[in-house]
C-alpha cells in the first residue's frame, strides 16, 4: 500500500508503522536513544546500524516467489507501509517522537538462507535500510512516518 505524499509543516507524510520488533519480539511500542533501540540485541553496537527499517513490500517480493515469512523474520525493528529504500544517506525521517537519519542500505545477509536459500539474492536491495537515532523518544504501532 503506498500513500501519496502530503506536506505538513515542513514534513512530508509518507506512511505508517505496521509492526515493531525488539530483537525479533513483537512489541506495540519501543524506546530509542542515541545507541539505538532499548533492549534490542544490537543496542549500542554500531550507531550507523542501530535501527533497521523494512517495508511490507519486501515481504510481498518474497511472497511472489512462494516464500512465506512472518513479519519480523527479516530482522527489522520497524515495519512500515512505505518503501524507504531509495532514500539517500543523511535523509531524516520522523516516526512518533523519534527522528532518525538514514545511514546506509542493508547489506546482503547470508543469515537469510536459514529462512530460504533464495532470499539473500532475491532481497539483495530490498531487505531494509539502516538508520541512526538523531532524537530519542518513543515509537508506537500505527505512528505516522514523515520525511523531514
């Protein structure tokens, strides 16, 4: 599902949060600070890879190849209904009270072969995008996603 962009006070509304995950555990809200997602297994490890954002489209790509995945299987922290993969590094987005800065595309992940041998190649450029936390806060299920 894609939304037509809408500008609101220097923010462009692009979508909403569909699901949230902390270390693959489904949650209804999460707290983030400059070290990433609190209580996540990657918290404090690499600031530029502290938050993984995926789009529902990644799951649809897999589904079109008869690969059925539960949401969260791609290791994302935030699953949204907007495809952010074409956003440039340095782009800032706001979700809830949190401001994130896109840092890099998610690299090819061999661990996806545990789910299906075809996944790493299939989702090479469509697994997710990493972001770092610029402004700490809370993200909740159904929060709106804005490009700043």
